[in-house]
C-alpha cells in the first residue's frame, strides 16, 4: 500500500469514526428528549388530576365542571373552579379565581414562572387574563369547540401581536376531562 493509499484509508476511517460518534450522540440526545417528554407528561397528568378534583367541586355546586391549578416551582400555589352561577358573576371562571390566588401568594401579578393546568381549553376572557398575567405555560385537558382560545377557535395565548405568548400543551387527560363535562351536560337534558 502506497503512502497516498494509507493516507486515504486513514482519512476514511477517521471520517467513519466521526460519523459513528455523531450518530451515537444524536441517539443519546433523542433518548434524553424522550425520557424528558415522558417525565413531563407524567408531571402534567399529576397536576391535571388535581385540576379535575377542582372541577368536581364545581360539579357538586351544579356548575359547569371546570377546574384549575397553578404550579410554581413544582408546587401548587393556587386552585380554582367554576362558580359563575353560585357567585352570579360572569368573571367567576376557574382560571380567573386561580390567577387571583396565585398573584396573592407570589405577591405579584406577573406569573411568568408558573404553569396553569385547566380541565377545559380557556375561553377568550380567561386566555386574556392568562396572557395579561404573563403565565409561562398553559396545559389544558379537553379542547373547546365553543370558545377555545388556545388553538381550537382562536389562539390568543400564542398570538405574536401580543407582548406575551405562552407555551401551550393540550389534550392532557382529555378523555377524563371531557367525560366530566359530558356527564354534566347530559344531566341537563
């Protein structure tokens, strides 16, 4: 083998090693991302179950069963559930109640480091309150084809024309959240 052939073979072997190393790094990154996504989903489901508990409180009051929790640093700092009829107020939505409580707990109206979990996709009013509170992430259960403002009808939470956008994850425990709403509405018919 000539010097040139040895050089070429050496370069090819080095190239193959670099490509194998790159492929291994990509696989490792993909595995880490998959593990992180599974971990995040488990966390989201845990907190959505807490929001469902709040929705059941609304159901007990014969209200539309919507519940909400707000999480900061892995801890629930506020809870809310729908009380529109009970309080005779159009403003008594689960998200608004929870946002007010979270602001008191953090002593700030800015809730940028918080995640809001709600059993039904926010309506325009609640999406506006979420945007104004600068909430960093919103996780909802069931989509709303009547007033959904996190992507179903409007996407207020990610509108680039506003000065704040939220990360949005939808469909977490959607079946359970939707079933609770269906149970309530079938009872009215």
